[in-house]
């Protein structure tokens, strides 16, 4: 039987198939932004060809297909979601524009106000009111609701978000409004805050619910198309989707909670990173994922990923828990330009999948990072994508020449400048994830993946004084591979807004027990294998206005000291994040959270033969620019075996990625067949 992972990015769809013996086969197919399912099916055709099967035979043998998608991401970034109306408590319809009263750049007096996803004329106040404890003060006014529904019908709305004040304490009014909407507007999608994010904080709740309503119909339509195409092709197994928290869920759950798919693609890579930390025995990793349009950076500390409820995208707040990932506009397709002030920049604009870099030969003329790598000799134009898609060197040179003429420098200086600038930009991104948080990146190893990462990883590590780099054999399709290491995950939360001194152990036990029962029942509806439960709490000091997520694993909930034990865990976590704790201050519980985790069997790692000797003959030599032109050895990744050792400068080529090491760098092939690089400058300091 097979398990297949599919990650659709901005430039390529990546596919990985793993069989019961651990044999791994992967393929790439150009993304099709207008309908991602077309690119997915084209990728499945190529994957089947590489397996020596028909698509129907391959899908008939596939018991699990795990998918990471950028459909919700693109809908939000491009503002191509549904036409949404908002039903909220009378007097509160402007919370979407008022936000939390803060600007993203508070000292920029010219910052324009953000454009809300729901314009004011589509935000309707309904007469009703609940107290903070859920008590009904003003019953839901049916006439007020009817007037709003009539107006919604006239405005050709396709999706409605419902978010009443304090509904997380009592969902009755939201449920009643949803029932009436379903009767009177049966074709309209409805998102309830009590279903999407049933917890305290009005702006976060309404914003997340609106995002869900905005991307929901687009995501649901895409999954319906994909399921139809897969069914026609012969797939009868289970289709799962990676959610932003790194766990997977059935496609029906992903359709219901569409806002949780906004960081679907990068989340698969983080699941793979966690698995890598286990396989390598290296608990501290900086995950560096450089693709065609962006770079994603995150941390694995002590073998664990970090989850946060502080996420968002393109200025829209999404308070669902997601992996802590920083995304930069730096990828192989990032465009180099000179602004009106004469400043040389790389990004944030990207050539994307269409037309792509000039070297792709699809009509692109702007100089990109990929074009610079071609001009510098780092990429073999004839061998790109295994020779199936050779690069246009003349087009790359013409694009770089146009930029060089603007800067009045040579072609090589311009290409080297692009390479250096994008590396500095990515190094700054890693510093934001580490140094700015009190973490020393020199204690970490760099895990390099994504199709473009291998050419930049060594110089990036050298810039940061990181001594060691790992490059998996599946680096170019790593997020798709990582999806196959993900577990099923279902999360529930409940607001419990009390100080520790006013909470009782029995009350906290009851809340967590109820959440665990509900989460476990939902998980058992999806999965009958081994299951675990994770507990956590969002807490803060009394004078603070933000919470931190505090894992509660290892705490004995049967102990009389439960409240003190949870508070002690909070103090320790606060000190870990911010280098100080204040045990004398009041501690406030805000939200209790439970995750039910269905532990899916992880595919075996493929066994690799050990090299008979550590010397390996290069496949060829070619000229590359490393401060000056040099002839360097070129090795095929597929020819390397565990135990092989190489000294830089050298290039290691695979069908879909290339790795560059420089003079003084040393490379060894580990037991998994992965590249283990010691970086010269970092090792000597």
C-alpha cells in the first residue's frame, strides 16, 4: 500500500509516495493557480509514471492521501474570497475596522487604515445581548434579524459570518440566527464564531470568523473539485488536509474550518522537521524552507515545535492555533530591482509560476534569484528538472544585463549582488526568529529544504555562525514528505477567565475533563488507532494584555496542588520566552485547551547501502563564480552513499534541487543518505 503527500506551492506542486518498505518516489509539476486540482492531477500522472504504474493502479493502492494547499492563502492575499456579510450585536458592527485600536506601524502617521474583508454596508447589527457569563439580557429580536436577512438577500452575499457578543459563553442566539439563515438563504455559507473560535476577545473572534466565511466557499469548492477528480481517477482511500497547527484532519473538517488551512503548506514542512529531529538525534534545528516564491523559517527546540494563537495573514487576524512560522518574500522567483532612490533590492515582488524567472523561457524578463544562480554557474541549465525542463541561459543573462545596466555594473557583479542580498534578507529573518527572542542560533543546526534552499544554505549558515547543516534527500519536496509524518489532530478550547487564587482544582479538572471527552469523541469518529491527549492553557500576569501558551503535559491533575503546579509552569514558560518571571504577581487563566491526537503510523525510512569507501568520483566539473571563476567538482546526489565524504568547493545535484558548498566546507553522507555539512567559518570560530 502507498501513502501520498501533496504540497501545492506558488511555483510547483510537490508529490511524494512512500510504500510499506519505505521506498520513496517523488515528482514535481507546475502549479496551476487558476485551479490547483489540475496541477495536482498532472503531478499524480508524473508520480505514477515514476512508480511504473497507471494512475488508476497507483490510486487503487493508496490508502492515505495527505494534502497541503495554498487555496485559502491565495484567496486572502489576492482578495478573491466570497462576498461576506457580518451579523453581530447591535452597536458592534465596526469592531472589524476599529480592531484593537493599534496600527501595525504605530509611528507611521500616513499608514492608511486597513480595508476590512466585509465593507460597512454588509455589516448588520442585530438586537440581542448576552452578559459575560452567558445570561440573556436582551432576547434575539426576530424583526431585527429579518431586516438583516432581507438586506443580505438583496446584496447577493455568498457567505455570512455570525459573531454575537459573549456568544462563547452561550451559543443560543448564534444557533438561532444560523437556523433562520439556512431556511431563508439555503445556498449561502454560514460561519459561527461559536463553531470557529469559541473563546474570549471580541476582535480576534470576529476577525477569525470573518476570515473563515471569506475563504470557506473557495476552499470548499476546491476540495469538491479535487475529490471529484480523484474519484474519477480511481481513488477510494482517505483524503486528509494539513491544517495550520501541523496536524491533519479529514477533508470535511478542513472544509468546515477553512481558516485553519491558511498556513497549510508550510505546516507540513514543520511536521517533517520534528520527525527529522528524532531521526538525527539533533533536538535543536532552524528550519529553512526556500521555495519559488517565499522562504519559511521556524524553530525546533528540544525536539518540539512551537504553536501560537497570534497568527494572521495580510493584516487579517486569525486567532486559531498555528505553527510559529515566519514567512519572507524571498524565493527563487524573487525579482531584483532598483527603486526610485537608486537602492538595489531583491523582492518582495515575485515572478511566480507564470511567467516565472526569465530562465524558464515563459516570457519573463525581470531578473530573479534563479536567473542569478544560472549566470553564476550554480545551476546546470541542461539538467534542470532532470533535463525535462532545460533553462534558457540567454534569457537569464539578458535579464541580469538589464539590471546591471541600470546599476552601471557588470553582469557578474549584478548576479553576485542578487545572491548576496537574498542571503542577507534570509539571515535577518532567522535572526528575528532567534536572536530577537533570546535564542542563540549558533546552538542550532540548519535544516535546509525546499527546491531553492540548497544553493543558499551554506552561505546563510556562515553569515549566522551556524556550524552544521542537514539536507534531506527529499529536500525539494520536503513539505510533502513531512505531511506523511503528521498525526491527526483535533483541538478544542474554552474560556476560563479567572485568577489562580479564585480558581479551584475541581473546577479546572472539570473543564479539562469535558474538553477531553468531546475531543476524544470527535477523534474516534475519524480514527480508531492509538490516541493521546495534550493539555495546555493560555495564561498571563494580571496587568498584561496578552497571553502565552503554556503546555501542561507532565502535570498530575489529581494532585491537590494542581493550581500551584499550573502557575509554576506558567512562570517557567514566561521566563523561557522573555528571560524573566514575576512569581509575586497575580496569574490569570484565560483559556483551557485540549488536543486529541490520532497517532498515524509513520512510513519507514528507506534503507541505504553503506559506501565501500569514503572517496567518490565526481560526475563532471564546471565553472562557477565563488568570488572568482573556479572549476569545481559536480556530484550526483543519487550516486552518494552513507559514509561518503567530500570537501568543498563542490556542487551536489539532484533532479529537483542543487546544493553548493564552498572552499573549506566538509560534507558527509549520513546513515539516511542525507547531506551533513560542516561549515568552515562557523567551525573555526
